[in-house]
C-alpha cells in the first residue's frame, strides 16, 4: 500500500511538472500550413523589426498586435523563452522571436496579418 502511494505521488509530481513546462503555444492549421497558435487557436506572428530577445512592438503597435504574455515565473524550453517588454510585462518568444496575435484575425486558422507592413509580420511556424 505504501509503495503504491509513493508511486502515485511521484507520478503526480512528474505530471504536474510536465504541465508547468508545457509549451505556451499549440499547433494549428492555416491555408499556409501548420502555424503556432495561442490557447484559443489564434495564429501567432513574429515581427521582423524585433531584435533577438527584444520587442519593437509597443504602445499602439501592441494594441494591434497583442503580445503573447507569459505569467510571472514562467519557464521556457524546447525553443521557448520569455523576454521582458518595455512595459515590464513578460512575453513568450519562440527561437528568440517574440510572439504576437493580430487583432484582425477573427477565428482560428485566420492568417490575415501575414505579410502585413510591407512583409514585416510573419506567421510563426513550428
């Protein structure tokens, strides 16, 4: 009985640890193939004007392109990391590129922001 309780506790700890380190994105489908999405299935984008680990999309830009925010203490892994934004909030990045949604995408699979601003915005691909 005691061994099975210990085994269950270890399994729960491993499972809980896996949840804490789960990727902050999902993979969805679009007309251009697989894309990274947020929890609601909305397409994520990267911005060519960002430098590695630093967002150039703030203030009005961030209203149009909401950043994929990370909770305090969030940990990356498997290509994911967090960056500190100019407003002090934490944002998810994939392979060093901060991630955003686009206010004009209305449903999962929409990719209306791809190529926006003379090609500066790109769908984030897994």
